[in-house]
């Protein structure tokens, strides 16, 4: 076993050949020359010796009438020797490390997280005006000052933090929860859907419908005004009474109605599926500016049956350069098609699930579902099962519409 000190000094593995190779070992011991890892191979001996002692054994070789063959060597001195022979390689490695260190000291990407309602372009503009942009030196940026400027210029921001991950700057934003300002403009309440009124509670305004009425989308439900009080009849000799227009208000209320939904879906009894075999071909196209170069072009139809997957990658623009570098990778996968035959029950269940999913997407979460049923429709195609789903709900259908004056 070669220790660290022996690695620093260098070690040589030698093969000792002769009539009595053990005599060479004894002479080394008498001269206090250390050998280790001694093994016997046929009639020869294999041993390790330090590089310094290797240059001292010539007299001992002559006295022992043996021959020494160098099998291998290791250690720091030999690494230095190889490095001297490969000066350009070492220089390239040092230059790469220096360039990598220089490149990592710049900001090349700026990401913004936490936005919900604010505009990302406005935050980027404030950050750019204060020096945080692609190509900026990280050591020259005062993140606290940039955070303060964002807070001062954007009152919607409650907290901001800037962190660096490699060459990427991440601006974390926490928006303020702004209180909603209640609109007091006069308005009516109209129906958003067709239905039958089941409940009406007018908190402000005058009801325009009653329970049991059938309404259509856009019909007036609650009027946004207070009617003027009835004027007494004018007698003889009294001045004429001037009619006062009703006072406009913002109508408020709860109007619930019975709503019906329906949807259709279908499923095939014979379903064609495709499974990838594992074979594929790739085609790479590189576009630099207005020129395109294709590498590893694939055949127009590489497989009898295939699926194509397209991947687009674009390098970020360098500073003010307008030259776009984009690569397009087309992957062609070989597939085997199989036809699966299902029972009518399985096809019906699939069509029913699809129809339910379609109708659920149109029903509000606050709606109360009263009934849900389905029926199988007759179709001229023998391979298709079509299902219609009907859903009955009760939900609030009121919508506020401002009164144009």
C-alpha cells in the first residue's frame, strides 16, 4: 500500500530478475533502502521502491548479479513531469477555469416569482434602471438598494427579496392584498342563464319577477330604482303636481333558479392503440439568424408506423445582439398498432364518464345538484356508443349590470 508521503515523493514498481533475487533484497535492507509490497512471480520478485532510493540501487544490482525492470510508477513527481509535456493542455484548463470564474461573476438570467396581479414588465423595468439586468456584474449590484427602489416605485408590493443562484438572479415578490372598493353606481340585476325562478330576495331595488316565472338569459330580475311615491290628486285652485322620476340605486339581492344542463359523449367498441417499440430516429436542425443547417437528417418515413415529437430550444439573446440561435429536434418513434375490442358495457361506462366530465365543467361549484340521469342514444354506427347526460341544479343566476345614464 502506497501512503500519501510515498505518493508525494514518488514510487516505482520494479521486477527483480536473477539467479538469487533475494540477495538484492538483503543488500537493500543492509543499506536501509525500503522495499514494500514484495511478491513472487515465478522465479522473479516484484516490489515497490521510492523514487529517491531507486537511483541508489545501481551498485546493489551489480553486486547481486540481478537485473531490474521498471513495471510502473506513480506519484506527484511523475504528474509534474507529464504536465510539463502537456503545457498547452494545462494552459487550456487554467484558462477555462479562469473564464468560468469570470462568467459566473455575471448575471445572465433574471427571474421574477410570486406575481399574481402585477405586471412583470414593470418590475423588470425598475430592476433594469437600477442595474439588475443580464450582463450585470454581481459584485457591483446593491440588492438592498434595488429592493428599496422596487418598494418605492410599486405600492402594490408588500415585500421583495433578491437572491442569486449561480448566474441567475431571482426577484421574489409578495403582493399586497388590496381591499376591494365597493361600486355604488346604479345597476340592475339580470339573469345569466335560462331557468325557472325558485327563490328571490330583493335587498335593494324592486323585484321584476316572481317565484315560478320562466326567465331567459339577460332578462331583468331586480330593478335598480326606488319608485316615486304616488302623488295625491290635484284639486281646483291648486298648482299642478310635477312628477318626480324614480331614484336610481344599485340593486342587490339573491335570485335562485332551477337550471338544466345536458351533454353528449361517445366511445368506440373497437379502440386502436399504439405502443412504442423502443426504436427511434432523431433529426436536428440548427437555425442561426436566417440560415438553417440540418444534422442527422431522418428519412421522410423512417418507420412503417411512427409518432413524431418536436422539441424547440432557443438560446437567450446576447446583450443587444439580434441574431437568434434556435435548434429543432424531431424524434421519430416506431410504434405498433393494436385493435382492442371492448364490450358495450365498458364503452357505455366510458362515454358516460366523458359526458359527466363535460357537464361538470359548466356547472358552478356553488350549484346545488337536484338530479342526474343519462340515456343511451341510438346511432347508425354499430361501433359507437353515444350517451346523453341530463343534470338539474338550483343556483344563483343574478348578475349586476350598471345602468347607463
